[in-house]
C-alpha cells in the first residue's frame, strides 16, 4: 500500500466525535488546503470534507471534534444532522444535501487516503495567522 497516504492509526479515530486532518488538490502544491474529517460508522471509518453543506465555509469540526449523536455528525452552527455513513443531511437547513466524501482505505491498524483527487497534508486544522482578526461569521454589520 505504498501508493496510499497514511492519515492515522485506526485507534486515533474516536467513537463519539471526529478526527480532523488536511488535504489539497492532488499534484498541486499551490492548491488551497482543505479540512477533512474521519468518523466511525457501523461498517468502519468514513471520510468527509469538513464543511457544512448549508454554508460551505462553516466547519463541522472546529478543531476539537464535531459533535455526534446516534451516528450523525451535527453542525453546531445550523443544527443540521448528517448521517456518518452516507453524509446525507436528514435534518436542518440543507436537508437532502450530501457531504463531499473522500476515499479512504483501512488496512490493518492504519487509515489511508486513497482518493486520487486529493493529497494528504497533515493532521489537525488549517493553521491561520493569529494576527488575522477577520471573521467567518454569517452576520454582516
């Protein structure tokens, strides 16, 4: 499996929240980094881009794990519920939408990125400049 990019150990993916990591468009070192999450499901582990489908600049996992309930990832901003195994939004302002998935492969005790459209960048959230005081709020003044 040397052509796959290791994300983490299976044991690093929590049962009750998400595991956060970063990707970028494949074969483009200048591409913007995107955040992605891993979630445990009844069938294993699933990967999704870390953005609510209602307003796609809103992150599901804000750095400390997205809330989950009954095998659903919850958007803290909008109250949308996404099924962990399908990404389908079954409640909230984007009901009927589906999260953008990432192909992952579990081999033994490791989780690998196997999506040809993305390259693995690293674990955790996108680093931002601490001096940047711009807001990602939806409220305009």
